[in-house]
């Protein structure tokens, strides 16, 4: 009787180990395969500029990161948000409406960011609010 219980316990341990290994393999494999079709983004950390009259800071970002929304005729930047789930870290763009304050050669000073958030540089039409993207390595 003791021998049967020991075999059952060993069998359950083996089944649990195989299941655990399979889950880890499938998670890593599926995340790599799934990431291949996602839009690739490159980011820039804005440079905090001088304080403005409204008490907030302006941020310097590259000119190509500021876009115009034709429907509302407003300026925006896409920031990169990080969320964790079963597949690990996932990245999602989010539009932030900004107000251009001044321009320089390659950079534009904007108002609208609450703090330093990674701004997406590349202009890919597939990049939209809430659509998962991957970082350029």
C-alpha cells in the first residue's frame, strides 16, 4: 500500500514538473513569435526645460515626435506606457495632447507632459492608442 502511494506522489510530481516546463516554454515561445508582427518603436526621453508662467515645466522633444490630429486640429505626442502581464512587460502607446511653446533647430518645446515620459519617435501608421508595440533593440 505504501508503495502505491509513493508511486502516485512521484507521478504527480513528474506531471507537475512537465506542466511547469511546458508552460514556461510556450510562454517564451509565444511571446517571441507574437512580438515579431508588432510595430517597432523608438523612444526619446524628453528634456525638462524652464518653468513656464503656469507653474509647469516645458519639455524639449524632437520635432518629428510631435504630430497634428487633423480631426481636432491639435498637436499630440505618443508616449510609451509599460504594463506587466503573463507574457512579461508589454508596451502600449498613448496619445497626449500638447501645446507647442517654442521651436529650435531639431527640437520643439511643448507643454502638456506631466513628467518625463518616453516619447515615441518613429512614425508608423500602425501605431495607435492601446495597440501593443515592441521597442527597437
